[in-house]
C-alpha cells in the first residue's frame, strides 16, 4: 500500500480571525483530509472553518530569520511610523 | 558548517525555538525523533488500559467520558507523529518500529487495569505524572514538539479531573468501593513514580538534553514535584499512599519518600512487564485489521481522481502521488 499523502491543516477558530496552522495529518484524498482534520483538531469546538492543503503543494521559505531572503526589508526603517519625529503636542498622530 | 552550528547554538541560548527547516546537529535531530516517537507510541498504547473499560463503565455518562478520553489519547499520538514527521521521520516506519518492538513506549502502560477504580487512578496519578512531565515540555526548544505539548496539556487537565472526580464518587460509596480505590492506588503509586525515568545519576542523556533545552528539569526534580503535589490530593481523597517512608521534611520543604525498585522499571522496559506482549499484539492486530480500510480509501481516492481527470482532460492533471514532508509545521 502506498502511504497516504501528508496534508497541512489550518483552522479558523472564530469568525473574524485568520486560519492558523495547527499541524498535519495523512489522508487518502481532500475530502477525507477534512474529515480527519475535524476529528483530530476540532474535538472541542476549536474551529468554524478548516483548510487542508497537500504539504507538497506548499511553497515554503526558510523559517530562519537570518536568511538573506528577508534581508531586503531589514534596512527600511522608514516603513515604520516610529521613524518620524512628531512633536508631542500635535494631536491624533 | 561552523556558521550553522553557531547559529543553532545562538538560537538555543536565546531561548528561541528551533523550526523544521533549520540546520540542527545530527544528535539533536536523532534525540528529538526518538523522544517524540516514544511519546507518540505511549499515547497510542495508552489507549488500551482504559479502552478495555469503555463497555464496562457503570453509566452512559462514564462511558461517554471514557470514550472521549481514549479518543484524546489517539489525538495526542497523532499530534506527536505529525511533529516527528517535520524532522524527516516516516509515519509508516514509526508504526512499524512500534509494532515490531524496535521503539519503546512508556513502561506504565504495561500494567493491567484490574478494576474500574483503576480508570480513576490512571486519570489522577498517571495523567497527573504525565502533566508534571509535559508542562515544562511546552517550552521545549523544538517548535513543533512544544506546540503539540501545549495542545496536549490543555486536554490532559480534563483527564486528570475526570479521574479524581470518579475516585471521589467511589470514596463516597460503599466500603467495598473504597477498598477498590485503595487497592488501585497501591498498585499504581510506584509505577507512577517510575514514569519520570531513572534517577539523575543513572540518566546519562539528561545533561545533553538539558543543554539543548529539550528537557527543562531533571527526572528527580519532576518526581519530587509530583510527590509534593499528590500528597495533599491523597489526603483530600481519603486514601493512603503505599509508602511507609513518605513524610514531610520541614528542612527541605519537600516530602521524603522511600526507595524505588529500579530493577522493576528495568524489567518492564526491557519487555518483561505484565502486559508488554498483549499491548503490542493488540496494536499489531489493529494495524493489520485496518489494512483493508486504508487500501479501500486509497483505491477510492485514485478512482475519483481518475474520473476527475477524464472529465477535465483539458485542464491540468492532478498532482502525482507521494507523501510530502511537513515543511511548514
């Protein structure tokens, strides 16, 4: 028997929030992946919506923070509001 | 290489988490895979001692609770197998290693559940000891393991409380019921203390696991914490812990307790416990008897994918089969 493919599971815990990655599981196809995900990751009403995505369909960057992949944003402090000095007495800024 | 190692050490030093695609020393990866796999196997085998009582639990309420608890143990096993896979372990291979006896699981599950009170005592003492062990693992240095432990610890709290409540109910019952509880406590107390593993001076890997922040406390520290937590719970319940040497030591601010029979732990770990053969036989049979389900689901998936392909021949073909790695966990 060939092994069932691996799926990554994402759960939206309530309306208004993003789906968040919760783990993975093996399933024969998309439909059973969702059913397994429901049984495994939402036994206590942890979700209102589930995504199950084949792991080999995910393009992933290295999680390593030092990776040069993220270097382009490293020196652009002017993208943050704190870069700009505004006198304290200017309201609503 | 030196750079990678330095970066890894820096991550550990700064108390940051190691994530799946980070470089890590071979020893760290191997230790992590072994620990997570053994932990997963323990959850899976751990379904059996209590699972045997689902049909015999005395009320629908107790059956439903026990069923939910055993289902949780299955879930915990799966969270952990999922974490092991992020390190490159193969799920089918992990299952094979368990049923062929090539990887271990917690020795506690090789003891029999002789009466219904055992269900309560397992929840109270065995799950209590597991919680003691697992709470610090929520800060373990390997990200996917720590995240799985957070989820598991939240659910274990229900396990311990349902067990203690079951025992309180029995203690309010007849003399015979109280005797059942005391008998179960007598049998499970020492094996529960052994769950924390060998004493520190006989645990050669502890120092390295602590340096890598895989473990946060030594076996003896956690064992002591468990004893100190449990003594007042036993008093509230009205049972005696079967250790004549157990007493409060005001100088240490902790309880002293009697010597543990380490030869028993060694014997049970190496396969000679009361239930080792039965536990593995049941797991093997479940795996073999489930083969047709796995094959049928695979065949169905292939058939529907094929039908889909024929219906949409002009569109992109479906992805090829094969298990991916848990790259994003």
